[in-house]
C-alpha cells in the first residue's frame, strides 16, 4: 500500500506492493506419469533409491530392478500392515501399524536393503492412531497417525526430534478431511515448504503448508491447493534418480513414476487504485464499499494511493489495517 501522498510508476508499484493475497492463487500443473513397473507387490506404497525400486505390501517389501521390474529380493521379518516407506541415509523406513485392530499400535520399521532384514526402529505403542506415513524434514521426524470412519477428522501429524521428543502436533483442515470419505491420509512428502499428501483412492496430491504464526487455528495445517497425480492415493516417496515421485496404482498393481511438467509463466493481476482516503462520489467514507470493489476484481496485488493511517479527516482510522481485514489480504504500508 503506497503512502497517501506518493504516486509511483506501475513498475515500482509492483515492487512496493500494497495488499497481497495470503495464499498463492495458482496451483501448478498436475504431475505427469513418466514410467511404470508392473509388480504384484504394488499394493500399499513404493520407494526408490539408486538402481532399485521397492514395492510395499501390508506384510513385505519387494526389491525390484528399476530397469526391468524383475524382483531381486524380499524382506525378512514380521509385519502386519505396512503403509508407506522412504529412504534416509541408505535405509528404508516404513510406517507400520496393526490396523484395523484396536487399540491401535504403531511402529516405524527399518529395512536394510543389503540384507533385506526388516526390524522395528521406533515403537510408538498406542499413540492415538495408526501410523500411515513418516518422513524426515528440517532435521526432524514427521509422523502421521490416522483415524478412520467418523473419527478420521482426528488424524494428526507429530513433529519429533531425533530423541523422539514431541516438538509440535497438527491436525488437518476440515475441507481436506471431507474429501477422504471414511478413509484417511495414506502418504505424504515435503517438497520445499509444501507438504504433499495423498488420500486412499483418488489421483490427487493435496498441497499443505504449516499454519501462519498469527493464524487463528495455529495447530491446523493450511490447504493451499491440489494437483492431479498418476497415483491412486496410497504411499508416495521421493525418487532421487528422476527428481520426481514414486507411488503405486493399486488396481493395476503397478509402481508409478511421476515428474513435474515445466510450469507455464504465471499471470498476475494487479490493481492500481486511488481511493481518495476512502471518500466516494457521494462524499461518504466507506471502506467496506471499497473492499467489495477490490474483491470484485480478484487481484493478486493491489497498489493503493491516498490511503490514510490515523488521520483526522478520515476519523483516525488505520485504513491499511482495516482494508487488509476486510479483503483478507496482507498489507504493507
């Protein structure tokens, strides 16, 4: 928002930006299937590293040749309900639970890809849900404990340090839970500051971010968009070879590789508006009316001129703050 007595060319207005949308207004194009590997073990999730891909069932993990799809080895060790897996420092870590039994018991298991021995890495016991996926991000463990049916809104994600001290706990937004039916979140992976999560059956990646520091619900993740994906839900993981993702198509029993397409240039809608300290043609100062006009244009950036802050002629109102509240946008004065 530009100072009340300063008028700048549009190029500088873009830099001095007034009111900006709090969430990004654009969703990237959907992920594109780049390759598949048929495998009867493609039932719960997939993970990948180097020359091998790992198809995950409820009870075992199968090591596949990346190029031919031929099975190389199977995991050894007891498992009831493996859910997802990811690589960290050369080991494959897999979320595991006793679902659908109750009370829920959860473990993070670890697979040595050389010996194919599968063992318990962290036993959570009854932690209040079934562990469906776990990943590393910003030096910590992020683990999601799922609930199902009428209780699936109680699904939560916990951030742990390396000593398994709980650092933070978050739930998921209601609009996301409503998309899951009776199921919960089957997979998740951080890419930058966005957490991509999958449901149970739909070929969609939901894009989440941590709540803002001043959020009204500081423990609820923010849903910022969704993109199509060639996976039918279930567990996903990063593929360091392609730089993309790996998941499964459960119905086809295939491991699926996906990459991001090149992004088209983003279009940004800019509104430059001299509001005359809120005074309209009827000589009335009406910020609610101005806010409706701004919202009707659906701009990404608004550069306003003649804006008052605590000025006598406009009733000592902090107009930048008031307009930010009325439009739901972020403000810079």
